């Protein structure tokens, strides 16, 4: 199968179907809640089967496309062709998958629609190995508008980080379509923390103590599914951390709605045009 | 409590905050840019571009329509961004609003003063709402693309009442 076709299929599937872990978390939340909160979760689970059977996006906000190309240091790579591959595949996926054209240019002026949902936001980084991994987030903006960045004092420590995330959700309340998934970037510079807060959604491995503690603290806020109250305000927290400066402790928080739409494509051996 | 609302309607005093409300009938769709334009058009011309009385506005911008369906994915968008425009529109007769998330104090006051209604649709459930939409046509501002004003015919749209006509706000 050609790289382009694999990307198109993966991105369209992400608009209609949630990752296994997200569905499991929603089903567990449904069992735990009652009253209006349960009604909201029932609608969410019904919506997942309807989008699958109708073959349309599960949410009309198919997002602004965020892409992270992780390039193995031993991979064959033509970076210009890789960029072209990403952009042409996405353009085709948006058309074929009936994505909404949600991107505008002249952001503080005319705000005219670009008409093709392009451009995506693309980040490139190097890693070990000989493959290229493309990570995609279909990033809805109801939740993105609730995201935050805090430059903490270096002495604020773990508790400061937890509070920065919990405060973000206190302000967000019912706006980002809870129960939410949260990405947290800690360290680096201001911009690096923000990028890490999105890379965090692709972490592997088990939930850490810090992630569990943040999730539990958010769940005590009683925001609940659709803001109806209840035990489930957050279904998952992912933290990514890097070294920072002696004078600071940057904390970035990406808020993602319950529809945690993401896709990953591995280009084995890299990509130089084939 | 579960209840039904048929639009246009002249009476929604039976609906209380916290009630599950199934909405059927006509809905007018408008979001950010359409709100901005509606407000300036009404101020300029002194009249509303579609009948406000007894009708509802739905905060939404659909994804493209699949062949054979009435509309694409079509769940609610965040109501908060419409808060600066809503009190003016409510004062001009548009009393019923459907969106998602909380509203400002000023919107709550306007709903109470004019006996309006704010319903929350289920965020992210675009495919569900598409499956309950019978027809759709573009009414105003087609140049806004996915933000154009639409007229929908819907059946059993599930919502929850957040602010009722008495100004009572649902609190979890």
C-alpha cells in the first residue's frame, strides 16, 4: 500500500472512531455515572456507533490538523518530499472523509476560509531508529480554547504543576466537552512545553503516579460529563517532561475533548519519495 | 424529567432546568461570524432577517453533507463565544438558544427578563444530531461557508435545559 493511502485511511478512521483506550474509559464512566451525566455518556456512546455506521465524522469539528513527524536518525529521508506527502495526503483525506473546512487565514482580520482545511501544523523531530512515525491529532477548538500555559517559579515543584493543570480545568468547566483528556508539557522553554503538551498524547506505557494524581484531582471538581456533574471530569492525563532552566518551570496544558481523535502511521525505513 | 419541545413554540414554561428536552421542528443555525453579522444587520435595518418570535437558534457549523443525508456531522459549538451577542438578540425576540457549555451572567439575566430558554445539546455528538435532522437549507450569508445561517427541520434532538424561563440555572 502506498504511503499516501495509508495516511488517508488512518486520518479518516480517526475522525469516525476513537482509540480503544478512550472507548474503554467512556464505557467505564457510563457504568459509574447516574442521572443526566449518564444520559450524556449514553449519547456519546450512541454517537460512536452512529458515526461508524453512517461513515461520517463523529464530531462536526474535525479540527485543525496537528502533525508530528518523528524521524529516525538512520531513516532514508527527503524532508521536502515528506512535507509534500503529509500535505497532499491530508488534503485528500479531508475531501474524502467529509471534513469540515475549519481553517481561516488573516486570523485577526477578514478570517477568510482557506477552503481546504489546510495548512496543518507540522512539527519535525529526530529520534533513534530507521523509521519515520507520523502522529496526527484532529484538534477541535472548543477544547483547544481552554488550553493554557503557566510559567511557574522554579520552586513551585510537583504541587505547583498539579495546581496549574487543575486550575486550567476549573476555568474550562463544561466548555471543552468533558470528560476530557489532558496533555501536559513540563520543562523546556515556553514554546517547547506547549509542543510537549501535544506530543504527550502519544506516550506509551502505564499511567504514572503524577498522571493519576492529576486525574483524580480534576475528577474532584465535579464538572462531569457535559458539565452535568459526577465522578468523571477527566478520563486520562498524559505528562511529558524535559530539562528546563534554573530560573523556571514552564507548564503547558492541552485540553482535549472526550473525542480524543488521533492517528499514527509508521513509514518503515523512512521516506524519500517512495 | 423528560419533555418535548416543538418549534416554533409560544410556551416553554413547562420546562425546568435539568430536564431532558427532545426538540423537534424548525431550528435556525448561527455561530460566531453569523452572530456578528446578525447584530449589525438588525442595528442597521431595524428588522430581523428571519422571524425570531417563537424560534430557536442553534450554535453549530456542520461538516459537509454525505450524499443521501440532510446534513453532515452537526453537534453544538461552545455557547460562551456567543454571550456578547445573545442579550441583544434576546431583546429582539430570539429567546431560545441551543449550544453547549455555560453562559455568562448577562445571558442568564436576559433569559430571565424575557422568559427565554437555553438548552445544551451534547458536545461532540455530531453524527447523532445528523441522524435526527430531516432537512437543511442555507438561509443567509452563504459566503461564510460552514458558518452560514441554515434552516433545519429536526426530530427528537436530545438536549438538557440549563437555563429555564424563570432564570433557574442547572447546577450539578
